[in-house]
C-alpha cells in the first residue's frame, strides 16, 4: 500500500485497518458486480439506484407541486353546498370547536363564490379556479381527508415536508433519495425550484437531509436566468485541468475527513464537486428549454406573462424526471402567498390562474410522452382553509381536514378518496395524516416505509416516526 511521506501509518493496527478497508472494497466489487452497489472509495455510493427495493414500484419519479401558504380546498376541489346555505351563520353547535391559528373559530361561515362543474367520465366536482386541470379529472385521485399537526405555516410546511412540526428531520425528498438513489449520476437526485425569490417558510430545511448525510439534501435551482450557474469552465481552463484540480481537492478533503467521519457536510461537499463536474457535460442540455417546440411552451402557458414562470418550472420538471431525476419539488407562492386570511377571492384567483394551465400542460405532456404512468404528480399545500370567515372575506388555516390530489404513478384516477364533514372542517372518512401520505408515496415508489430505516444515535428512524400506514385504496 502506498502512502504519502507525510501520512505514514503510525502503528501496525492503523496499517491493517487501512489495508482491510481496501481489501474489503475489492471483495465487495468482485462479489456484487452490480450498478446498484457500485462503490466509491471503498463504500457503496449513497446515490446508487434502488438500494431499498421492497415490491414492484408503480412510480419511478415524483413531481410535488407545493402551494405554499395553504390553498382553500373548499373553493377548489371539495364542494360543500351546505356551506353556502349556512353562510353568515356561526358554526353549528354539533361541531367540535376548532383550534384556529388566529382564534376566530366563532366567526360566521363564508360562502364559496366559485362555479362548480362535474368533469370527465368520472364526474368529479372541480371549481372554475382549475378549469384546465379539470380536463384531467379522470387522471386525478383526489384525497379529501388529509390532516396535519401544523396549525401555523412553520409547523405545517415542516410537517408536510419532513413529517414533523419541528425542524431537523430529513425531508421527504431526502428519504426518497436515500431509499432509491438516483438513476442519473450526472444530475442531482432531488431538485427544488421556487416560483420567485421569496423565502419559503423554514427555508432550506424543507429540502434538507436532517440527521442523514448531507448528500441526500435537495439542490435548489435558480428562479431566474439559467437554472444552474457556472456550468461552463472559466475561460482558459480545460476539462483535463479541471479534473486535476478536483482530484487534488478531493485528496486533501478525504485526508482531512478520514479522522472526522461524523462530518457528513465535508463528504457531501466532495460529492457535490464531483457532481458539478459531471453536470457540466449533461445538465446544459437538460435545462436548455430553447430546444422545446413553441407548441410545447404554449402547452405549459409560457407564452403568457401570468403563467410563464410556473410553466417554465413545470417544463423543467418534466425534463428532469425524463432524464432520471428522482424527486422534483416545485413551490408556488414562495413566501406563503397562498395564505388568504382576507381577500381570498382576488388572492386565490391570481394564484390559481398562474398554476392552472402549467399543471394541466405538465399532465398532458407527461401523458403524451408515456411518462405519466411512471411519474407520481402530487398537488397540495401545508393545510387547507376554514369554512369560517376571517376579516370578513378570508379564511383561516385548517389542518384538520383538507385536500390533496395525485395523478399518474400507479394511482386510481377519476376517484375521490376520504371525506370531510358537510362544512369541510374535519376529515371524517379515511383520515390520512401526513405520516400516512408519506407512507403512501413511498409505497407507490416500491418502498415499504417500515423497512426504510436510518439509524441515528442508536435509534432506528423512519419518515413516519412509526405512526404512518400506506393507503392501499389509492393504488391502481
């Protein structure tokens, strides 16, 4: 074994430890000879694909459309005629008094002003705020009975992303990356794209890796301009020179990290440099939307100012999953813009118009390309809104019963799952807590969430904190 003159083993034990690690890597490579367990520096690649397969996957990739701030289920997908009949009155005495974020549980009920129609062969009720998405009614599995522990935005967004109202746990995308790895080693396995420079509540913790190695965290793409900066070498720097610099830097970093094995940030940085180098070859073509036809851009609404931003992001998401990115999360309303404590009509109207055409275009495009069957598209926010009014013309936070929908990825389209009460306040049938939602998503990806375990400080950790159950009714 060769050693640098400044790094000789200090003892026979140290020599055997280092040599043993090397011999073990040779044995592993000889025995496994499999891309799934391909090795880097004597250890399994943390981003190798399909590390925790459990059963046949219905979906290969996920696109999570996150409406930050809490979209109103009562004005979009969960029609409640009784709400309009009782508008202006207080919550009936038969209802348990809710705990609300702003403490206005006794405010009068607020009528829904939207026009509702039944769509598709399935006859799903969808409001006119989502007329274009409604064209895909027969692909939607609408879950009306979602629930969360997060009553405010910090806890709600954290809960929907990590399963806990408290920060510090790995995000859903990180768990998926840990469990399934990436199909394309030249692109990130988990990508996040916002619709503005606004800061999502809790910031990067929403796509962080928590107590798992930092290599599993999401990679945030730029909102404006080139999605990824600095993909080209500086002027005068050849690929060969760049490779030599990275090799030397990696050598220094690994020698420094050899005695600091608990520093996952350093290892993630090394892998980040390597990924950035590989991305220089492949990523420019993947994120270059100029090669898309005008018809495709129009399909996503990129020809109109109101829909251009989210349309661009949806088209990028399609190109990313098409090229092997495992988990893409798009944020609409970054900065909690869906939060409508007052003026819900103008605020929601504008936001719905900005995402309706792009989302419909994404579903159409995935379907035309044969990708919808293997791509799970998820729509929702951190919670819904209350049937009671706030400040006269708005709605408060409602984590006790709200709507999300899924499409593609092996779900039963054109169906309603679960239900809220007659006013849309509480989930009363097939209640799905965030833990159940996460377990269901992993199940569709071919993972038994009870077996996807990461040991942290001697404790076996799961995304659902041992509380979730996969909702099998939704699976086709």
